[in-house]
């Protein structure tokens, strides 16, 4: 089940909210949250609920054991190691075993086969990171181990952020598991945030995605340079509005039930450097790698280049079991390393507009590497994108003409301008409690009307 579906919006979410709010006490609300989260997760692939419960249950046990042992003792380190190995082992088996087998076959001429029952459980990259971060934080003494099994499962299985993040750290929501405050104001803010996220996904991302499929999923050898760039620019907006839309919906639903998830996007396309871009894009993933890998490796203080290579190799690999994702991660790691030693000094001396142009160009090129998992098609696309002899064609002209208004909307919506305008209108109009509910209802109505007849409603982050 996905958020941008009639079943979720019209049936699942209303029923959950009614049962949740009438459930007395935090413990019973946690139980309701776990039950509905498991139903939500099992909707498409019920068998993989077992993997989710295994991950949550084992780390609950590991957390209790570590919490009962003296801080930093040898036994605690051993239990932590087992926890990390079991989490990474689960991820490797289900997400990377096929990739590893294929590459071993190609290099050594083997004939290894992955059992047919091993497929990718939805959201596994997110929930394994969450449970793993919990045991590490318990070992570090940052948090105390959770005594309630249902309370811990409510954290692991929490459906608003289960499939596409943001990656919620236990430290951020620990107080809410034992007691959280829900208010009408928070619920109203949650609905507005959910509506904004749904609008990003259904109205903007899906519209951009239809152009992407038309331009980039056909015969790339016949693609003109202008069409190639137009297609990847639309993909640049599609992936942003798709992913940030789901993050907004998650944050909104969190507010509805009394949780405040941290922001996951902060207008990344206004960045003036690639370093700044990664402080604004998928913030929860960047902070995870920073706190649990980059800093323990030595951070900026020791073997910086090695640390950057490891972090960005794994950042790319986290996104998918394919060499193009690894290349994409290393690509950004190299750029950020060069920025630290050379490029940032140059950018500081030139007008900021050059920093924006520089960043956007490299970001869009990065999405080229990200989009094409097949290196053969990637090569064909790069040849088209950087081949000036086939500069333009009728496909480009007709596509740009028919989607120019959409492109302008995407550009504006990816900046802080709409938020600033809304804030200014609020200040000028003054207290007008009906405005946000009317806006939310209008956006929800438009999205539902679009979803009723939708034949194109992809969810890009299912594969991660």
C-alpha cells in the first residue's frame, strides 16, 4: 500500500485515525499503531512482515541485553557486533545477494544462483538502519533500552515513515513512545503537511514522470541533445517531488498522531555547492552516515579521503544493488572532496549565481548516472546528451511547448518562494483559521480526482 492511493487516503488512514484517537492511553495507542502498521506493510507482500518482525524483535532483545550490561564492557561490544552483523546480514541477503552472485559469476565464470524466494522486502533499507541505530545508541549510552516490546515495535513498524523515510532515530521519538501529547492544532498542521506532500507526489511528480518516461524510456540512439537534457531535467524534478512529497506526508501523519519527525529536505536545488546540496537532500540519510560511519572512521581529522570514499561508496550502494548507484555515490564523493580542498575557495570569490549554475549542472549530471541502471543505456544517453551534432528535433520542441507551464511550476515549487508567499499572506490577512483547512481540502480533492483515473502513479523509492 502506498500513501498516494485511494485505498490509503479513503479507507486505511481514516479508519486508523478513528481507532487510534479513541484508544485510551499511550500503551493501547502503541498497540493500535503496531497493528495497523503491520496491516499496511502486509498489504502487498504479507510474507515480508516476518523480516520486519525479525529485525525489530532481535534488536529489541539486543537492546535489552546491552542496556543491562555495564557501559562499554566486552560483553556489550560483542552483543552490539552481533546486532550489527544480523542487521547488515539481513540487508545483504535480501537486497544484495543477487548483485553479488551476478558479479562473482561474471568475474570467475561461476554459475551461482539466488533462490527464487529471495526478493527485496519493501522499506528494508530504512527499517534496518533504524533498528541498527537504536542498538548503537543504547551501547553509547545516548538512550536507555526500551522495556516495552510493543513500544519498541511501534517505533520500528511505524507506517508513516516505514517505506520511504525519513530515517527516524530512536533518540528523536523516545519520549513519545511512553507518552505523547496530541492536539487539535498539531492534527490540523499534520493534515496540511500531508496534503502538501500528496500534492507534490500526485500533481507534480507524476506529471513530471510522464514526460520522463516519454523521453528517456524509448530509443536513446535517436534522442537529440535537447530532448536528452529536457528529459533528465524533468526527472530531476520528479525524484525531488516524489521523495520529498512522501517525506512531507510522513511528517504530516506523524504530527497527526503526536510525533514530530525531523525534516528530510530543505530546498536542495537552491544550493550553491554540492556540499550544501547534501546538507539539504535526504537529510536523515546524510546524518545517519555522518554519525554512525564518517565520524567513527575519523571524520575530517584522520584519513579524510579514505573516509569520504567509504561513506560515498556505501551511500550509493544503499540506494540499490547496481553499479550505477555506486558510480553515482562515488561521483558525489569526489566532487565534495574536491570542493573541500579546491573548488569551495573559487566559489567563495565569484557571484553566488555561478555557484547555483555549477551545482545544478552537476546535480543533473548525477541524476543521469542514477536513472539508468543499465550501463549500455547510460552510455547511449550520455552520447546523446553531449553530442552537439544532433542538437534538437521536433520531439523536443513539441514536448517543451506542451509542458512549458508545468516546467515553470516545477521550478517555482522547488524554491522557498511558495512558502514565503504563504507566510506573507498569513501576516497580511491575519488570523484566518479557515484558510489552511480550505487549502488542504482543495489539494486533497484535486489529488483524489487525479488518482481515480490514474494509470501512472509510480513510487520511485519502493526499490530502496
